[in-house]
C-alpha cells in the first residue's frame, strides 16, 4: 500500500511541477512564486 501511495504522490508532484513550468515568469510572479521555488511549492502541494 505504501508503494502505491508513494507513486501517487510522485505523480501529483510531477503534474504540479509540469503545470507550474508552463506558466510565464510574470504569471509565476503574480502567484508569488519564483522559478527556483517550483520544486518546493510542488512538494508542499503533494
């Protein structure tokens, strides 16, 4: 069960990173996120 949970968390993390990477720098700035913060924000969202 733990393996399945870890896989789902990883998929959510990757989806969040991909979605944030598609945003422009201006859109990220409007959200208060810098490009270097994306992995951190994605981990917190998972």
